[in-house]
C-alpha cells in the first residue's frame, strides 16, 4: 500500500447465525467507511445477500477469487451453506465463522490485506465445530504463531489495556504482581508506540478504592503496583505513572490526559469503556503481527435476522483498523482499491 492508496481491510462477517452479516452490510453502506479504506468482505455470498435484503441495502455484492482483491466486495470462502438456523449455536455456523478467520489470515500473509476487522463469533458454535479456542484472540494467536497477546479497548481517546480477562475476581487479584505488571507495561508501551506512531503516555489504575489511600485500604499498590511503575520509568524510560484512583483515571483517559490506562481486571476495564462509549468502542488485540480490530459486543442471537442491529462498533472497528495501518506503515505490498 503506497501512501496515496487506501488500506485494504478484510472484514470477516462473524457467525452467520448472528448479527455479523447485517452489521457488515450496514457498515459497508456508511460513506465514512468507504472514504477510509478499501473494505473487503470475507464470508458466504448468500448469507450477505440475505442480510442485504433484510436491511434493504442497495449494495451490489458479487463473489470473486482472491486475485481480484483490488476491486471486490466479497471473498467467497466456499460453497454456500444453509445448514444453520439464525439465532442458534451450531457446528455449521461455527465452522463457517472459523473459515472466514482462516481466510483473512491467509490473505494477510499473502500481502493482499493490510489489516482485518472482525464481526462477532460464538464461542459455543466454534467449540461445536471442533475448534478448541475460547475466542478470536486465541484463534488468531494460533494462526499467526504468536506467543503473547493482550486484550485492549479503544474508545475515542480512551484506550484501556487489561492485565487479566475472563477469570474470577479472586484469581485476577492474585495476578496483580510487580513482575506481571512490569511485563505488561513494557509490552503495552511497545505495542502502543507501534500502533499510535508516538511514545505513549500510560496511566496505571489502582486495585483498591482510591488506590488504597496511602495504604489505608490495602497493600497491593505499595507492594506490587508502585514498584512496577518505578522500574519501568527508571530502567526502561517508559512514560508511565500511577497508581491512580480507579474511579477517576478512566475518565481522565477519555478526556485525553493519557494515551492509555492499564486496568487490573476485566470489569475494571469494561465498565468505563461501555459506559462512556458503548456501541462505538473497539476491541484491539495487542501483540499480533497483523492489525486486528473487532466490535465490542457479541453475536446478539436474540435480534439476529431482524434487521435492527446497530452497526456503530463495526463501523468504528473498520475505520480504526484503517487509521492504525496508516500509523504503522508508509508502504506495504499490494494494489490500490
């Protein structure tokens, strides 16, 4: 991709039994998406055509082979499949969603995509199809041979990196060690500098109320968090500060005071992200060799097929992927859109 050419963003349509196809069609109909990138849908043409009819989209879809990626809308991933029920977990829909992801990675590896944006998949359907990955992140790490990946959310000026994700709160507290936090700060600084194109300013949230108020409400800040911050500042020259009171630091990040905030457990991150930017926040996987963004919600089986799904997060994910490509690359391989 030369500087004057739009980034080629591969958009996997997610679980075909969920809202993924619908929000992808809606996103492609948004003028700002077309202006930001060359969007390339990856999925089954018949599934997308049905979604287009549901939302009365005027977009014309056609299946093409991968060599035509400079001028396509849909990369067909195989024979059309009708063996799934809308709004229901199933092996066929799980198998299809996995194939979309595998195809996207293959196209990126061949230099035909600059980044990927993913619609939501069902962990249960993926498991029923025989894929033993709890979600996109682990699946993409496997496909790209990546050892360490970290979940983050980008919500306008608020960017949050998670120390732990889907584990119990008790187990998450046990992971708040100086060693774990030091490694995450170093990793986050490197990845964010790559994606943002500048040295990031990082804040670290405290674990306890008011970041323990000088030791009144807990010892983790004194024993683990502050030593990690000091080590990263002194030994690695990272612009990191804290620990800050968890009830205010995320709003400070949202207002642009920091480039990113490190959260110490799952809900400490997701509550402010979804409260401040639900429907427009984007999940970004740090550590992958490719840029991958995703929506901040699930498959929404309860409304799948109704045509009422909000495409805001899908639109944001595609546009963010395009912006991150521009930040990280002056020139890449490939053709213009």
